[in-house]
């Protein structure tokens, strides 16, 4: 019996110093950058809210959530709308991450992805560092991000 090979269509989301990688189904849409409506007393990584398809989306800076500063020039940024996966999906169906450029697609199978274990320093929002066909990327901890948003957004 032949073993089936599973291929996962994914997106690299550029951030400062690298890329996040997520399955295509996790990303609802990539939209042009719009300045979020600021929220007073929010953590630095919680940039505010935007309207998307009639829904208010919390917008985060992944870099700031991991204590990495953002550049002054945000002219090439986009916003990635992310589908949530946690137990609070009904309360928070989507959130948005500011990306530092245009995302690109990739196909991943078990033969072209390897976990980076040795010397891999991970931030609070990082689940795992991987190498995909020679490109290093971070798999984000989406459940952690959701938890942080829910704990820090106004009710």
C-alpha cells in the first residue's frame, strides 16, 4: 500500500527579521494597510481596531508582541486577516496582523519542512521555528495571540 503525501498550501507573512508561515485556510484575506483606531491604555502591540466586511477587527503587531521594534516607515505594509482557532472563536472570529510586505505562497509537505531546535530562540507568540526548502520561518502560536487579544481588548 502506498503512503499518501499531504501537501499544505501556506503563506509566508513577512515581518521584521523574517516571516511567519500559516496555512492558507488560516488567512481570510490580505488587505491594504489602514491605520487602526487607537485604543487608550492598550498594550503597545495592540494597535487598535479596523473595520473589515462589517466586522471590527483587533489589529496587532506581531513584532511588538515579541518585543521587537517596528520600523518608522510602514509604507509597504499590509494587514493579514486571520481566522481564529481557539475556544473563544465565537467571541473573536478574526484578528489582524500587520505584515511588512506582500505575503507569498508556498506548498509544504513533510519532506520539505524541518523544525529548528538548536539555538532557536522563540518569542512569546512563537510556536516553532522551521526551515521550509531553505527558508527560515516562524509558526505563530495563534491560540496564545487570541488569548492575549481577549485579555487586553476593551469590552
